[in-house]
C-alpha cells in the first residue's frame, strides 16, 4: 500500500480497516462496517484516484444508513466539486439529524461555495454562541478550515483568533495554511519547518514548505524542499511539479522540462504542465517541438481553462520563432473572444511583427495598445522596450528621449520609469557616458526597475540601488 502522506490513511489502524473491507469485497461476502468507516474508505479511494472503488464504498454506506450525515456529506462535497450547489442543497435536506455540527458545516460550506460569505459567517456565529464551551475549540478550528479551503484566509484567521492557541499538529498546520493564503509566506514557512522538525518524513509538509518558498521567490530553497518530498515518494506529482516550476523560474529550462515530463507521466491530462513544457522548449530554441506540445495542451484544455490564453500566447511565440508569423497571428486571433488582457495581446502582435521586420503593421498594433490602455504611460514604455528587445536600438533610443521629454515635463512629480531600460540601450550602443548617467538616475529613483532590467550585468549579491556605485568603484570614477 503506497504512502499517501496522510497520517490516518498511512496508519496501521486504517490499513487494518481497509484490508478487512477489501477481503470481504473480493470474497463476495457481506461488509460489516458502519457508515463512518465506509466513508473513510471512500475518501481514501478518492484521495488515491480510484474513483470506481470510492463510488462502490459510498453507495454501500448510503444503502446501510440512508439519512446518515457522513455519507451525505461525502455526496455534498462531490456535488460542489462538480459545480452543482443545487444538488448539494437537495442532499443536505436528506440529512436526518440537523442538530449535529457536520450538518452546520455542510450548510455553511454550500453558502461559501455560492459566494454568500457574510451569510455563512453570520450563520456559523449564531451556532457558535449556542455551543458548550468545551466544544467551541473544535468548532472554531473546523470553521476556519472551511474558510481556508475556499480561499477566504482572512475570515479563517478571524475564527482562529477565537480559538485557544494550541501546540497540536492540526492547529499548527491550519495556521500555516491560513498564513499562506494571506500571503504571509515567511510566517507560513516558519510553522511548516516546525512541523517538519516533528515529522521529517511527511511529504505533504515538505511540499507545503516548498510552495511557500516558491511564492516568496526563494526558488532554490523551494527546489531543495521538493527534493526531500521526492526522496520520500519519487512518484508524487505535487513534488515533481513544484521542482519543475522552481527550475523554470531559475531559467534551467532543460531540467525543468524533464520534471514536467515526469509529472505528465503521472498526470497525463494537465494542460498546465504541457503549457510550461512548451515554454521551456521555446526558451531552448526548439520551436517545432514546442508547437507539438502546445497543440496537445490546446486539445486537452477545456473551454473554461484558466490557462487557455497563456497556451495561445506561447503557441504564437513558438510559431513566430519558427518563422511562421502569419500562423502566429492566426493563433492570437482566437483570443479575441476571451476575457483576457487585450492590451497585452496588441503588444504581442506588434512584437511578433516587429521581429519579422513588418514595421508598419507592428506600429498599428502598438498604437492600438496605447489607445485602449487604462495606463497609457506604462504601455508606451512597454512598446519602447519591445523596440529594444527586437534590436531596434536607435529607434528605442529616440523613443526613450521623447518619452522622457514628455513625462519629465508634465509637472505631476518626477518621472521614475524607463531610465534603467534606457541605460541598457545606451550600453548596447556603446554610449557609455550616457549609460552611466541613466544608470545613476535609475538607481536613485527606481531600484526595482534596475533589478528587472540590469541584474544580469551585476553580481547577485549587489543591491540594485548600488549598481551605479559598484561600477563607479570598479572603474575608479571620480565625482
């Protein structure tokens, strides 16, 4: 029996329960278990992606206890996963004992699923006031879990504040997940590290730590944590995907592609992994292979896939890299009806045309992007950077000069944008005096842009606001 990473499913107690159940089923004998035990077995089968076995176990549970809360709760979760809250309400009404906590949780969960967050919170608070003091801690933790699971970490934290602070594993894990949802990744890491100290062989904790590190842009540490999870379970999809994503962010595209492929062997119908494998191949200058992979991603992606726009975009880039510009534009035309960033699409069209030396067509899309943009200044800057990226250095230089002349004289405060990119442009044009002037200004007014545009030119340990001083010291330039 495979290690799942779940303490209960991996316990001897559950193994004995499962063995008893499977022995009876395989022998065609009656199963003498209560509904709660059968729900645990169904949960295990669902967790390990054995849907047919899960369905048999939950059907048996419902036949033995038709109005019991546990199997109906399973069905309610199933209905919500399928996006069918109406069915969930119908199942809720079949629960006989409507005073037990699980009924309250189920009702609140359906409300949260439907987006009625405040109504669910009010309903839960009403019941909280009626609960005996000795049961309030469990109730608070269960409610916080619901809000965390449905992407409401702030609500979850408000409930956690009602609880007594515990040193228990469950309480710590919930706190870590809630902090993660609130974007407090360092705090989340700290707690997951504590949990790992107590249980170093939990792949779930290593994966959670890796995800927090990844979100905090600590990509090397995220990779290292994922490797611990992979050592515990070499075939764990989540660990492989986290490592692939970390490698991708470190621009190690060749290794990242290998781990995306390993993930796909276990989860073959995930368009996300195919999207990023295709992007790796583009960066590895293997455009024909990238086209094949991205076409497969497009075939797998459902109409409501959140990655559909990205797949079209990367496929367009792959065609462009393969010198099939018109095919690239045809792919982008398919995004016209999508709810996505159409300013970005106009910029991409212009970028592809500019790379093909189709200047007049490119300019039309650049003008369109600026016209429809809610932030025309930033969009114009992106256009100029695209001229630089396509090695139109003189054109980019001239446009930067016009950009600064316009925005430096508007009188609405000093312009802070574009100077780092202008410094880069001057450097490539071997205009070193202007490079130093623009670098000095960029370090002063926009260190973040310096990091984005110029970090490849400096040692990693140098802060972006110190780039000018670093060059000044290295070249012994006097003020």
